[in-house]
C-alpha cells in the first residue's frame, strides 16, 4: 500500500516523504539528495498489537506501563538479519527502500499506542485510579543505513538531518491532543539494554509526564518563581564561570559534566541561548549542534579507547505546560567507570533513588578534555 501524502520541505534542505508499511504503520524518509521514495513494502500484511495498559503504583503515585506483547520482539539478531537495514532481494526489512539517509517509523512492538476514541490521563491520579490504556506513540529513528556506524561517526550533514527529523517529529506529535511530553533518546551498547545494534534511537510520546520530567518541571517552576530566571540558564552560567567541568563548547552550545553528576561519565549539552524545545531552536543553533555533538561523543569513546555504553536523551519542556521554565538540553550518561568495569545501580540507587558517585565530575571532565581527537 503506497502513501498518497506529498513530500514535505523541512529545514537544511531536508525533504520528508511518507510511505505506508504492510500493517498500516507510517515510515518517513528524511532526504537531502533529491531521492524519490516509491518502494512498496512487500511483506505479508499482519495485525498490529493491541494497546497495553497503564497501572498506577500507589506507593509512588506513578504510572507503570504494562506491555506484555513486547516479550516476543526481536533480540540482538546477527548483522545479516538486521531488521533496520535497507531491504534487499531475499530479505525484506522495516525499510522497503534499498538505501536511506534517515528514517523514522512507527515501532512494530510499541509500549505506547494511539488509543481508540477520546482519551486523557487523569490529572490527579490516586490509589483508587483504575488502569487506563497505555496511550501514546513510540517511533524508531534510524540515523544511517550503515550498520557499522555510530552517532559520533556521522557527518555534520547527517547529524543535521537527524536533528531535523527530531524537530519534525516533536512538532507533529505535539499536535496530538492527548500527548503531554515528547522524548527522543538513544540507548547504545548491550550493557544498557540495546536489543538491536544498528545505530538508531527512539521517540516516546507520552500521554502523561514521566516521573523525572514531572520532578524537573516542579524544580524549574519553583526556581523561576523565586528568581525570575530559567533554571537551566543559571546552571549553564555556573558551568561557564567555573570552567572546570566544561568538556567543549562553540558559539551556540556548551557541553559539560554536571556539578552533581550521577554517572561515571555524564555529559550535558545545552544551547547558550535557551529555548523550551527542539522546535524552538533557530537555524544557527541547529547548524552548530552537529560539531559539538560529534566532538562530545568522540571524546566519550576516546577516554578508554572503546565504544562506551550510553543513554542519550533529549529533555525539553512538556507540550502543554512549563514552557517558560523547562529548557531543552541533551543528557548523555555512561555507566562505564573504567576499562572492563561498569557502575551498576545497586541498593541505594535502585531501591531508593539515592545516587553515590566514586568519581568527581571535575575528574571525568578533565579526562574527556584530555582525549586527543
């Protein structure tokens, strides 16, 4: 089945073309070379999984998504069976085309799905709140068709195309009435639970505020009320003043190890002129993101000369609240503390959420700065 939607012109010369996969999911191609996308998904049609449910944990008053259908999803297939590769004769994948730059498609085994009919999560859930549909959207972002690559290996132009895809998806998902928060992220390395080694990330669009976002919003709102300033602005100002935790910076961005980092190697990358979300970045900020993102990740891998496992997550203002207080930034967190050694989240961290760090942020920042690129 082919999509009838026209191509969409985005920033930086990126063109988005939508097509439809065998089960009705949408795949979006982000191209810069004038490609024509007409390949049809030749796989046999199949039904999409049913929506899961969200149950309220009354001890924490937090929603937990129950998605039992995900137990059967693919797990660490060999390179020749990579479902994120371009399709080839005899092997049909999630991407019907024979090559691609960047693609975004609806997840085949999503934790969150669009609900049937009208939906809104309870504003003030409590012990008596019943389970509700696990409403939302989960999308996969393939950064490149090159299986052996990584985000740090992408060209500046390719990173800019990925950024444009993130911005486009944030803008479009924000228009869905029940979506409250949009979170692009990447897991790299089997140590942090990766099930596919192809360079890719995901986007979760939540129908509620995730606990960390809700807490960050509360703190940032209080700071704005007391000082009249955005919290991230003051954080960045302190890092620029102290200098000891800065990893690298350019005209529009700064990468730093946070003052109270929770992981052995943790890097935050923030725009020097803060904005609420990815969509609000101006053209100069967008163009200067690729160099600092690439350098920060190269330095991370250069510390021990190995590919560091990490979680890289975009934190931005929720769709419908906190637009004046929360500011967009990229958090990269690695659990490797030495060659062959990982920091495991043990009793204090896992059971109580109280983090303990053996390495001073100033030390890890110095190690990152000393990497020879």
